[in-house]
C-alpha cells in the first residue's frame, strides 16, 4: 500500500533526527511542566495539591482499565507492519484497539455511576465535592489521552519527528492556560485543574484524530488483530495496572496512617521531591523512546550483532550520563525545589537521593531487559511485577508509618530494584547478551567513589555552612570528581564520542538536504 504523502505519519524517520527532536521537545515540555507546578503550588495549598494528585491517580487508574495496554502493543506492531509494508493490517489493528477501548470505558463508567447512585458507593479517600462531574471529566481525559497516545506512539515507534513534537508540545502548552482559567477565574480549586486538563487534551485529540484518519485511514474491526493486541499487551497492561495500583495504594496508605498530614506528605512527595527528580526523565526517556524502536527494527531485519553492539554501548553511555545528571540534580536540589515550588516544600529534600536511584532502576529494564518482548512473551513482565510488588508492599507496610516520606521512597526503590533484577534474568534466557563485567564494575566503582567524596565533604569539610549550601558545594565537587574518574580511568573511549558525533552529523546532513531540496 502506497503512502499518501512525504510527511505521512507512518513514514520511517531517521533515528538521529528523532533523537534531537525528542530532546528539544522534552526540554520545551519540561519547561511548561515546571511552569505548571510553580503556578499552581502558588495558588493551591499542599492539601489541595495532594488531593488533586490522589483524584487523578485513583480515577485514572479505574478508567484506564479500558486501555488494556493497547499502546504497548501498537508500539511493537507499528514497527512490524511498517517493516513488512502491511498497512492494511496496521489500520485494522488501530481501529480494533480503539473500538474495544470505547466499549470497555463505557462499561466501567456506567458501573461506577450505578454503584454511586444505587448504593452511594465511592472511594472513601476521594475528598471530592463534585464526584460525578469529576468522574465524567476524567473519562474525557482518559479517552482523549488514548487518542493522543495512539498518534504519538506511532510517530515515536517509527521515529517520525514531526508529529511526535507537535503533539507533545501541544498537550502541555494548552494545559496551563485552561488550568489557570478554571482555577483562578472560576475559583474551582483542584476540580478546576481537572477541568483544564480535560479541555486541553480534547483539543489535542481533535488534531491527533485528524492526523490518524488523513494519513492512515479508518480500518475495520478484526478479531484477528484484537487477539494480537490481547496476547501482546494484556500481560504488560496488567503489569502496568499493578504498578499504578501500587502507587495508589501507597498514597491511600499514607492518608490512612496519617489522616491529618497525609495529603501534605503526598504533596511533598509529588510536587517537591518528584518535581526535581523528574528532571532526569530527559535522559531516561531518550533511551526509552529512541533506543528501543531501533532494537526492534534490527530484530525484524535479523541484524542481531548490531543489536548486541548497540545495547552494550548504550548501557555504558546510560550509566555514565544518568549518574552524572543525578549527582548534579541532587547537588542543586535545594535551589530547584524553591524554583519549581515554594520553600515550604524543602522538607522533601531527604527523599530525592533515594528516588533518583529508583529512577535509574526504572529505566534500566528498557535498555537491557527486552529479550522476552522480542518473542512476544510479555507475561514475564507480569510475573516479575507480582514478585517485586509483594516485596515492596511488605517493606512499605512496616516503614511508611514511622518514616513517612522516606518510607514511600524506600518502598519505590524496592519495587524497581527487584523488578529490574527479575526481568533481566528472564530476558537473558531469550536473547543472551554478553556484557563487559570489568567495564561495568569500573563504572559502579566510579559512582561509589564519587558518592563517598560528596558524603565526606558534607560531613567534615563544609559542615560549618548551612545545610543547603553544604549540599550544593559538596555534591557539585562530587560530580566533578565523577567526571575526572571516568576520564582518568579511560572508561569513555574515542569510539563512544564518535558514536555520539555520528548521530549529530546525520541529523545536520538531513537538515542540509531538506534546505537544498527547497
């Protein structure tokens, strides 16, 4: 089947160009995200921000049942169908996933309304004045986010820079003004934030739907494609649901053990610590969104040696880059917290080191634990998730009541570490990759030494300074020490620099070619 035009949504893009566009898009989106947090933590107090987070987590979890993990399957099959030029199958795949989503979301929404109107049943932890209205708004948010997700999953899996960038920037760009409208002008509090989110996502969904229909077309419902969706995505979906459920359970448990200050603790965690930790998402998402589609593409073309070589190199670059960013993010976290929110969120500082480690373990499976997904054996995600969730829940049950914010952080760290270990062991059984253990040991040793440098400086060299100034100076020096160790031990080679240089060179060449063609 022939593509309709040069910039079609399903045209295969250049990996290097997509990498640059992804980074630029993420930086812009992150900037607007920071502005969102800064604005609304000024307008709403910690209790209201905590309430908003609980509402979003709870109802989104309930209604997102209907997605059945379809975006995960779409990410994998978009590459397969495009590589094999099976565009008709891709159309039917998308349409079948969308129809089943609509049916399931409708059934879930009706069930929740029946429970509320017939038996006055609603989650006790949702302190929402407009429960039914909020329910409908969240249903709209979930529907529109599903449509937007379809569009940017296709564009990211095929590394189509144009559509990915437009959709991602539009989503965050529109949320702030509509949120301000309903929170400030109409004084709707946390409900206004949900209202603004529903309106902004709806506008972007209109654009996304237009792109999908005009570039791909409307397919037919196919039980064959539906079966593929369920076989691939259902285990991942249940896994994702369990992870989201763990997040919600933790928030509920915090409110249960501390009903007076629970919402404040949640606000400190989500809008204090995570607002800083999420800065590292730029590096993590580059590897998740850009690297994994390349691996799948190599696999579909039987280029196994290229897969292994790429994985080993990317792992090394990831470990070095992610820790370098982490150490400096922590060093300047006292300033960042006040910049993103208010000084009242500074108590969240204690959770940041633990959460940074958790984020590293969150992204590591995306880099090296993909062997089972090559053979569509995603039920292993579910098994690894169940084991790690049980262990993390057990630890969280005992440490959260006494440790609050630190307890939440340790529970998440436990979850991510055990999930990574389990999934990596499984992945190696399907696609074995021989890693350079000596090299990895050097990187880990460099990380440990740099952390020790920071701790020693903090405890003995600059202890006479204020706690926040001490952190900034001590761990900035620690970060510089890490860079020095990496270069002196020759962990980074010329080949690594050449690898990165080639990415940028190809992108620059693509820009020049486009300019010359005009």
